[in-house]
């Protein structure tokens, strides 16, 4: 849903979408009107508890809690849309670039599955809290590297805090046989191994999406 209206002299294009898993809108205005609109919204919202939360919620915390994929992180040419969990019930009849490959991927069992994992303990051997940042290898409990049937090693594609669930969250492609929810694994960071658990193939917070309705 897209709406257009005027607010404080600014022509606003409002899009009813959410990349953070909450009920809301994205407001689009010409760059020269953005500061003015920001001031208006902040002043109107302060009596109701409105606070600026920054890009960190949009790009990290809210996104990871909902299991939303990001281009350049989870969505790359290395993994196909089926492995990324981006398929839909049907495929349109019209032709499109990559259709043949997409249909082949749908017909085959995925070699890897994109998962959200929780970090069970962020404490290092000396008790210092360490927070994975992304790019770290995912290991089996015996310390061996996870590699899928196509020879792709598992690593953390995105990492960040999940304040709504009270845990540090990771996203990673795992070989299909170990991608089951509840599977315990390890993530290696700065030469130490931290216990992690496969938590979901999607959202760990509000998985039914009730807060967006």
C-alpha cells in the first residue's frame, strides 16, 4: 500500500512496508525536505514516547529478529533463492532471466538452508563477553568445519543483538542435514569456539507476524 499526502509543506510518499517487523510506514520525501519532516515528526511524537533508534534496528537488530535477508549478506550469487528460503508457492508463467535455473533449484533438494542461530554463551575462556560480528566459521561440536554437498563452507553471514529475545543472533547457511531447529553447533571467533543453536529458518521474534497487522 502506498499513500501520498502533504505534511508541513512537504509532499510525502508513504509506503506500508516493514523491514523491522513492526507495524509502520516508510516515508519518502525529496532530500531538501527530509530535515524539516524529521523535526516535525520528532516534535509530534515526543509526547508519546517517540525516540530515534537509528539504522541499527533497520539493518541489524530488527532485521535479524525477523530473519529478513539482506543483499550482499544472505542474498548473493553463491546461494540460490531456494536455499535462501525465498521461494513462493507458484512460479509465474512469463519468462524471466534465470527462470530455467530457478525451476531446477526448486525441483532439487537444497544443499544448504539459511538459518537463524542463537549464541548460547558470549563469554570467552577468561570470562570476557565477545560478540560475533559476521564472517566467522560455523563448526560441528567436534570442531570440524561444516561444508555442504557443493563444497561451500558455513560461515556467519550476519550477526547482531536481538534485544526482543535477549540473545545475540547469527544468520548462516548450513548443510541441509544439520539445519534442523535445535541442532547445537559452534562458531569460532578470535581463536575460541562459542556454543550456538539453530533456532529458526525464519523469525525468532513474532514468527506469525502479528505485530505487523
